[in-house]
C-alpha cells in the first residue's frame, strides 16, 4: 500500500523535513506552517542594512514588514509581503531574498518563484533568475510572459539561439501580442539576420502599431536594412521607449516600473534637447534602478561622452562589461567610447577582440573599418567594410561607408563602382541618401548622362516621386 504512493520532488533543503510525513500520504500544504516541514530560514536583515538613503516613510514600511516576518519566519505570506515592499522601494537585493524565501516555504507557488526570478534579474544575476524561472516553467508551463522573459534574459547573456526557442514558445501562448515577434526580431538582429528581424518587427507592428517600443525595434531593423528614411519616424516615435507587455504576475512591481519609465522618458527628452549633464544624472538614477538593463548602460555611456566626460564613460563601460560579459552592444559601445576619448589604438584592439569572439556579426567590422579609415589605412578599412557586407548583404552600410571613404580620398570612379555594385546585393533596399551619394560620386567622376539617368531611374523604382529631389545639381 505504502509503496504505491508518490510525492512530487521538493527542494533539497525541504526533503529531509518532509520525508517522515510523506509515508502517511500527507502533502506539504497539509502540514502546519511552523511544523517540521518549514525550512530553517534566517531572519531578514534590518532594512537599514540594505536600503540606506530611503525616505522615512518607505523605511518605516519596510521595518513594519520585517517585523511581521520576524514574528513568524515560517510564514510565506509575510516573506512575500516583505518582497513586495522591497520591490516598491526598488531595493532589489531585499526583494530577491524575500521572494525566494517565500517560494521555498511555498514551493508549488509559481507566482512566488516568478517574482523571485524578476528580482534576481533586476539585480543583474541572470543565471540565478533563469534557474528560478525554470521552476515557473515546471509549475505553470502555459504562462506565456515567463517564456518571453526567459528569451529576454538569454539575449542579455548572448545566447540568441536559446532565446529564439523561448520566444517561439511565447508566441504559441501569446498569439495576438507583440511579445514574441519583437523578441524574435531582437534575436535575429543579435545574429545579423536583418531580413528575418525586419519580418518579425513588421508582424509586431501590425499587432501594436501605436506601441513606441515596437516602433523603436522596427526602426532599428529598417536602419540596419539600409532603409534610413523609412526608419527615422519610427526611431523618433520610439526614442527611449521600454517594453510595455501585459504580465499579470508582475503587476505588483508596476509602480516601480512606472517610476523607471518616467525616468527613461525624461532622459530621452533631455538627450533630444542636448542637455547632456542633466541626462547623465537621470540615467545614473535609472541605471541604479535597473541594474539588469544593458541598454541603460549604453545610454549612460553615450550621455557621458556627449557631456564631454569620456573618462567617466570609459569607467562606466568597463564596469558594464564585467557585469554583462556577453553583451555585444556594450562591448561595441566600449570600443566606440575608446575611440571618442582619443585612444584609437586601444579601440582597434577592443574591436578585434569583439571580432574574435563574434566573427560572424557584421557590426564590429563596420566599426573596425571606420576606425581604420580615421587612421588613414584605406586598404584595411575597405577590407573590413567588404567583410561586413559579405556577412550581411542586405545592410548597405558596408558599400556606403566604403564609397564615402573612396570619395573622401578623391577616388571617385572607384567610389561610384562600389556604390553601384551595392545595389545588386541580395535583399538590398537602398535609402535615398544612398542614391544621393552614388550620384555625387558619378558626377565627380564625370560619368556620362546615360549613367546618371540609369541611377535616377533606379532611385525612382525604390522611392517614386521622392527621387525627383535628386535631380538638383550634384
């Protein structure tokens, strides 16, 4: 009789306490909260140890929640309330500890594991966040936002193929939202699959045409595809936007998230007005609230450089690289910051390290080419631009940058040849500025009217009446 009974697996620290009761067919939920099943959790630290500098009212709320937990450390509800209080105060270390304690006391509660995962993610502890999220997938495999969040964290760890799988799972569970296609677009961009990224981004745009974050990602995809003019209104509409996905299980954190969003929008407006010192201060506060967000790190670095603080920007990026070792965007931004600070040779070395690590991603080759061009090494710069074009033929920045370089050194026939060849690349969708550059090179090379007319005709195929603006004297 007893051998026929089975008990679901429990965390290791609970197994020894539960085993005697399992013989009598009792579940963990049927045991008293203070009985032998409760794990021996340490009492929570005083809030002042974790949350220095908070307003008195917030600290008082944390103290009250801590007192309730100390009155009964085996009460999952008390730990969860403490986690929510820390979450609202944006003290992520306290939230992570409190929610994980609540989850261990109530190990079949997927929502508690989910909140514990989110808190770990906001601390930047993404491996821990994914471990906790795995419990959520086991307990509630049909909760789509958890799969979307998994994909996002995997992208932050530069694990794009795994992220794609997670976003596809989210798509099956959330078929009418932009969650999955936006995630798939980001995963495709991470591997320089621009055509696929654009397809996914357009799907997301069809589902949520007024969502600023969707427009931001669509704009990035269009820009990477060489469609700069079409990208511009989307990029402007989405400047500084953050995802606004529906996620009922994390609604308790929405107050803190709204504060973050307000700071993000404020920083974007300050950047738009070129009020860089003020933007830096807002982004510093935002980075402290979102330590898991590599995008904020990049924005802060750009603002520091724009505020003429390259040394601070470099120190910031060096710290960010340690925190996000697999983040390609932060690595390339660091290399750009080195160049902006006048440390060109070190910038070139950093770019080469990036290329060695991610040899099939085109963006670093473009950056390497621009750096070599600034150093006057035209042959090596051209090789880098050509490599970028070979890796991602639909992104016309390779031939555009090469053509601009050749024109700058007065080699107009070669510039025209490179730019003209770029029009034949598979998936090419040249923006109007590309044709303007080509016509300028052809005119400077004194090519005949038939050649000029052929270029104008090609421009009209892509841009219709807008191409008439190119007929002005080149």
